[in-house]
C-alpha cells in the first residue's frame, strides 16, 4: 500500500480552522483517507475533474456539507488540497472544471 502525504493550501487551512470543532474532526478524518486512497473508485465521494488548463483535479465530497478540490502527484507521493469549502461554494467553482 502506497501512502501519500496530504498537504493543505493556506486558504483551505484557514477555512478548516474556522469550522466548528465537530465539523473540523469530520473533515480531517475524511481528508486522512486520501493518505492511502486518493483516487476515485468505489463510492461516489471522489471524482476526477478536468481543469481548463488540462491539469487533473479531483473532487471529494465530505459529509454532504463540504467539498475539497485536490491534485495528486504520484511521483512525489503527495495529495495537495487546493480548495476547501461548502458544497454550495463548490458549485460556483465547478465552472472552472469539467467532469471527465
């Protein structure tokens, strides 16, 4: 099993820090799953999106309330959380991406 290092963008971390403690715990637990399983597969929580600049971006739904957008570097064994917000905010961001 390959382990990835999950890195979080400063703005995403600030969003996370402003959440209530219970929500922070839920989000952190879900993000930890990306350490061992960052790619889409069974279940509908993760999905590959294709950005306009042709870089692969993935989407992770968290507890029907939040969404994380992230990139995977298999070479560096990292998952970079690019953005974290509510599902409503994420729908505004989807204009930048198209589903594959």
